[in-house]
């Protein structure tokens, strides 16, 4: 086989043409590159990130590939590879995904690929090694186990205050509910790292996957927003905020003069319902994030394009204003207030809200990390109308109002005060549901009519399976309840 030595530049040029057009035919012995390849981009090493590609043959001269980012030994993200090409006669491999490319020369005998990883305006050398699939337990729900091997066990009791019980103890069919776990083990729901079910205030299902475990703090992403809603409610209950009708600019007196026209009509309620009427750039609406030197002013200077309270725009920067609201109202940063007013009172003592702080403020839109059992505490608090162990944490009126549909996002799907609302149709009946939802299949689902809380964490970021747990609840968890 001809190896690339002095012709590397020509090969890279050839492959650059291939990955930028519709040609995807490969040549040579494709088995030389099929399988798993893993490597650590130098720019990501300090963050604990690792890149893995699974390359598979899909026809006589075609390859298909999937990419994975691992974070500290656990799946962080799965993404599709748009095109995979291998020029066997030149031992050159090219992969293109999401605007990035990896072009490398391959030594099949050593199982090594040396090449260049280009992403946006950054390019770096990346060495990848071919590995056996069995050594990548991070990409396996449970080593050596499929859904057919799963046998349900009652969750283990611990000293964290959760009472555990079996499905039968709470009137559920364990065989039906266990199909949810079997679906995760068989890959039906993508990268779900935990699945917990609470019914009648008792933990009846607790399963972990892909290396996750009970003691692991999970990045809850936008579940953070729903926790912030509880903090705002607690501040209102204590008289620290006069109510949701308060003008938002009253919390930012030093920035009032900088605010764009129209902000004087925006209230706290408009921020909580993502209906400020701000004109957001398309890239921000699609998930992009900007970090102005002064985040509050950076938001308040955005023009108001429509009457507040009418148009729903799910944009995390809206919620960042609540960091300033809570600091002005309580005198401390939101995470400190959360510790004293919410988390510690319901038994959450280990958490992390330190990621990407800005001028001392924790990010309101999605940076809180919690254990799955503690996510279930948040759900149970809401299910109990703001009570925990008989103690009032948040008023029942706030729970009712914040989890009721305040603005419709789509037919059958709405938004309260940073909580999603929706309905399930079960046996001709409508079952009301309230969700805290975070990108990647991170959910706290509260189902009042079933006295149930379902928690999932996951890494379904770009594989189209973010909402898979909602299907799991519909197909396996709710039908398991004996009515």
C-alpha cells in the first residue's frame, strides 16, 4: 500500500474537496479504518474532553461514522458525521461534521491516525488510536448487558431521607415499567445516564447507565431555570419582592438609563414567561450565547420589538436578568440564597453552581449540577405544593401559578414561570404534566394525577433524542400504574 510521505499536502487538498461536496466514495480495504478511534485534542485536554469516532462500512465503497465527545470518562455528546472518506491507496482518512473536519494519514498496522482537526478558526494536530469496542465502556449502557438481561430490584435505601419501595408497593406493574430500563439498555432512548421514579413519596426505581452513579453530580442544563423559578417564588413569599408585576428595571436602578426603549413596560412576569418582546438575533434563538462585558446591560440594551407578554421566545439570556433580581431583592447572590432558602431545607447539601460564573453571579440559564436523587427532591417539593416534611418551603399559590400554563408555546404545550407544561393522552383521558427540561434529556417530570415524579439525566444533545424520556414516560411509566 502506498503511504503518504511527500504527498501529504496533495492528499489533504484532495480530501478537502471530497468533504466539501457530495462525493463520498472510498477506496481500498475499508476494514482498515472501520471501528472505534479515540484521541484527545490538545485544546481539550485540560477540560477532560476526548473525541471518539465510530466508523462503519455501509456498502462496497461507502463509510458512515458517528462522533462522540467524552468528558472525564463519560459520554458528554453524540453527533452525526456528515461524511467519511478513506482513500486506501494513499492511506488518507477524512471526516466532516458540523463545519469541522479531521484529515489524517492512517497506519492500519499500528492502528494510528495522525492528522489535523479543524474547527471554525482553530486548527490543531490530533493523534487517534484504533481501539476495540469492548474497551469503550463509556459508550455502553452497562458492560455485557442488554435489555433482555435486566431484572428489576427495589432501590437501595440510604441515609438521605428517601424511603424506597417496590413497584408493587405503590400499585405499579413492574413488568411494564421495566421496559423503560430495557429500552435504555438496548439504545432506544440514546444516552440516558439515570432514570428515577418516585410514587407516593417513595423511590421505586433508580437506575444508572454509561458510568453514572448515585453520587455523581449531573449537569442539569436548563433544569436550572425551574430551580430559579422556585427561588423567585420564595423571595416573593418572604416579601422581598412585591410580586411578578414589578417592573424589571426597578431591580437595575443604575442601568435604567442604558435600557432600550420599551423596557419600562417589561415586568418580572414577562421575564419568567420568556415573553419580554426582545428582538433576539437568530443565532441566539438557535442556541448561541453571547457574553457582553456587562451581562445585565447587554440584555437591557436589546430593543423591544413587540408588546411584552404576547410572544414566547425561549432564550436563556432572559433568565440571566434574574441573577440581578435576586441579588437586589435578597442582598446575596442567587446560589447563596438557594442554599439557605431552598436546597438545604429539603436536604440537598452537595451540589455545584460554580461553572462559568460572571462577576460573582452564577449562570441562571443552565449551570447547576445536582445528583439525580436531589433532582427528584425538587420534583417532589413541587408535587407536594411547596411542602417538604411538613415544612413550608415555597407557597402553594406560587407552585400552582408557576406550573400553570401562562403562555402557549405550541398546541398542547405551554410555559409557566420557567416550567414547561404539557398533556399526555392515556386511555381517553388527559394527564397533566409539568416539566423542568434541560438539553440532553435532563428532566424532572411532575405528574400530579399519578402522584409521581420521574427524573432522567442524559447526553442526548445533537442526536435528536432529547425528548426521548417523554416518550418513555408515555409508553412505559404511566401505563404501569394500575388505575
